[in-house]
C-alpha cells in the first residue's frame, strides 16, 4: 500500500466511524446539549477533564464556551481541569495521580454544575474518580467514551449521559470526540444566543 493509499484508508476509517456515530448518537447529543444549556442558563458551570488527547479535547471544549464558538456572544462558564500544572502536580505528588481531577471537582463543583468527562477507553482511573466526585457534589455528567464504555459506563446514571463512540481505535474515537464537542458547542451557542 502506498502512503497516499494509507492516508485514504485512514480517512475512510474516520468517515465510517462518524457514519456509525451519526446513526446512534444524535438523540443523545441533543439531550446532552439541552441539559448543559439549561445548566448554563440557570447560572451553573461546566468542568471538563481527560488525559492526553482527551485533555486537549477538554481544553478545546472549555475554550469554545468561555471565549466563543462561531457566534459573537458573551463567554460561558466552563473550565478545563487539565491546565493548571501546579495544581495537577501537587495533587499527584501529595495524594496520587488518580485524584488530580476529583479533588478539583470537589473544590470547584457545585450542585447543578456538570462534568464533561472524556476518556476513549472509559477506563481512566482519574476520570472515573472525577465522575464519582461529581456525583458526591450533586453534579451530573456527560461522558464521552468509546469501545465498551469501560468503567465509566457503569458509573453514569440518573441525569448523566454517555456519548459512546462506536469504535475501538483510539485515534478514530478521538477524532469523533472532537466532532461531538463541536456539536455540543454549536447547539449550546444557538440555544442561548439565537440572534447572535
């Protein structure tokens, strides 16, 4: 296979995962956006977390809300728990890495706030602990997962929503997570600022 053919194959694989996602997730994405919009409308905030590429996705989501996505409008309260290196390293050093998000959720989260928990496998221990901490604080969770949903699938319930990408490849899941992040941002922005 030539390198160009390899690129075509990777693009085709990404398109196929997005096609499968299009079949199974629009209703849940719409519900998640509706719930997040209601929370923001009622003065609550969204905290976001993940590791590696998912940390980047958490930061991307928070920046699109706090600054703007595609419309000129006021900022919305969203915070990535992945960006403060002093906080992350002190928690990891004084406790353990599994607590880096949960301690922040316990300190910053309030009842009615939401957590956007991103993990391609669904098995990131620190994301799982963040979900538990969110529930302890009276928060709900939108979980972006893949594969079987992992541990996170067993933690979500009640008002929580799991957006599970129907794929096994980490790269294909991450590519689709960023699409879902953009879908959420688009629907939130349009609902809160229809005339912008």
